[in-house]
C-alpha cells in the first residue's frame, strides 16, 4: 500500500513541476504568439526599481537621438501650422 502512494506522490510532484517550469503557454500579442512558462510569467510581474537611470545615461537605446527627432518633427509641424494660419487669414 505504501509503494503506490509514494509513486503517485512522485508523479503528482513531477506533474506540478512540469506545469510550472516546462509547459509553455502561448498568448497572442502584437500580431505574434509569445510562449512562456508559468514561472517566466510570474518573474515578469516582479517589479524592480533601478534608481540609477543607466540606460539613459549610457544612451543604450539612442534616447537622445529619438528625443531630438521628436523635437524636430514638432518644430516642423509648428512651422507648417504658422504657414497655414498665414494662408487662411489673408
């Protein structure tokens, strides 16, 4: 009687570990299926606060370039708006 209980316990434990760490679930996000395990989903929800903004200081993501590009586009739109105001007020 004891041996079947031990075998069933081992099977249940292995099934739980498989479902947490190995079984990949999918989610349709942004036009593609993304696969993750339950553990990866749990770890992704953890929030870590980085007080040092190293990504911005080191400019790993070309943030200054993107900021300058956005500002230049805003300036172009402002000039275009002024030209339209001049055209339609005459």
